[in-house]
């Protein structure tokens, strides 16, 4: 039975970011580290977008970048400037290829192409079983939720951001490659918060995602029919070629995911609650949390994920609004983009605003909806 000092389960964003951080930190020299990922070629199963000012760590991998975006909602349909921020798109397959290349020269990191079927906490470490062999380790970092309890649904609301995306090529130029659509709420809401998300690569190619913030998933055909309808009604396109497909379901909740963890097993990524509760953004959060996790690991401390700062409370209030009035999410975001500079909203979503800026953003939200949600959130936060 082979032993590793550290085992990482899952070669997605959080797993590869953690493996690369360990590989370039001399503190881990001499430590045996295994990364388990059964898929040798994951393809472009994800597209991540984020915003930042100036140059960033992933610039050499960025597929497309924009300095403006379109927002359409209640009482607003505008192309909005983002400067000094830039909106950047990173394709999953480019990230995977780059990060496997980064860890390949690290003699202490071993990539194992096996599916992990079982993880078990033991007094002196953890035990793993794959489709081929068994392993022991001092510490597991898993992006797969092997440990109980399941996805935490109490005491705070649990909403899902769920979507299907198509990367399409159309026979004539209809897309504006200089302007992504950040959110288009001008589609039937049908009792939920629904919007279309459009990331154009060229006048004839774009990624379109039909996205919901709601409790229940749809049948796959419902998402795809909505994308077809949008291509037809928004762009006058009836013929298209689907180049790639994406799908996802991301939990949006302020509940504590660390109840899944144990002394030797720590969950990371979406499984560890790394998604921003109010937006579902996980990639950017992972880039911020991996250095904290490595620092905690080197100091012998535990990463404190369930921190109740003011942004946690803001997220809770929005989720209370969406849980009680799920069809009115578009109204909330429309009010924000009508009244607040878009760069400030984006910095707020990355927890980079001051308290004064936060208060101005909160003041732009629909008052009646948020006062009730604020009271419910306050009572729950005391519990």
C-alpha cells in the first residue's frame, strides 16, 4: 500500500492551483504529493470569467478580454464601461494544459490517473481506495464530497446557480466581439431568476449560457430550447453549429461546508464551500483561498473558511431575497446597474469595496424587498 504525505483529489481549478502552489514552495520539498484525476483529457468543460485591474497571473492564458459589457434588465439596456477593470475569459482546457505543464517538473508531485472510490478518516491519517489500488496519506484535500453530511441546507437558504452553455458558430456575423453580455434578463423569467450570458469570440462565434438562480434544476432540453430561442429572437439565427457544451450546478449558500471535513480530510473548491454565496463564482475565490490554505498548512493551523464578515452578511441578505422572491432577482440586479457604476459593483462582488461604497450599493437595492430580507437575515445570524 503506497503512502503519500498529501493527496489532492480532483484535477480541476482548485486541485491544480493547490498542486502548483505546493510544487513551487520549497517547504514541500521532500514531501510526497499525489494528485488523483481520472480524466487525462478533460477538454474545455469549463469557461471561467473574472475581472481585475491591470495585469494578472493568468494573462498568458486569457482567451479574450473586454473593457465594457452589456447589461439588460428592468428599465435598462446599456453597454457599460468597466475601466479601470478588465473582464477576462479563461478556457478550462488552456488552464489544465498550463498547470499540468507547471507541475510536471516537480519530482515530489505524482499525477495518478485513477478514480477515487472511497476516502476514510483514520486515527493517524486517511485511507483511499481507487479502482486499482489502496493508498494512505497524512492529509487529503478533496474537491469531491466523499464525507458526510451532504450539501448543507440549514439554517440559511440554499439556492443553485445552474446552467447549460453552448459555444456556437453561426453562418453570418451577428455577435459584437467587443461587448460581452454580462446578464440579459430580457427573457421569460417563469417564476425564477433567469438570464442569458453571452461571451463573443468573433462576429460568428460565441459562448451562450442559459443560467438560473433557483432551488430546482430543469430538464436539459429546457435550457437548450431557451438558447435556441435566444439565438433566433435576439440574433435572427436559425442555423448554427455547436462547437462545445458546458453545464454546471453551483450551490449558493452561507451555510458552513466545513462540517464535511475531519482532522485529516479537507474539502476544497465547490465541495469546500469556496463558491461566493451570492454569485456562485468559484475560480477567483480559489485563487485567493489556495495561498491561505498553503500558509495555514505550513503553520500547522486549520484554514478558517466559515468566517462571518460583512460580505458574508450581504450574501445572506441577497439569498434571503432570492429564496422568498425568486422571480425578482432581475429586478434587484437591474436596480444596481441603473444606479451604481459597474466597476464598483464588480469590485463589490470580489469583496474589494470599502464600507462606504458598500452602503451606497445597498442603498441602490429595492428597499421593501431588502428590508424584510435584512430582518430575517439578522435574526438567523444570531442563531
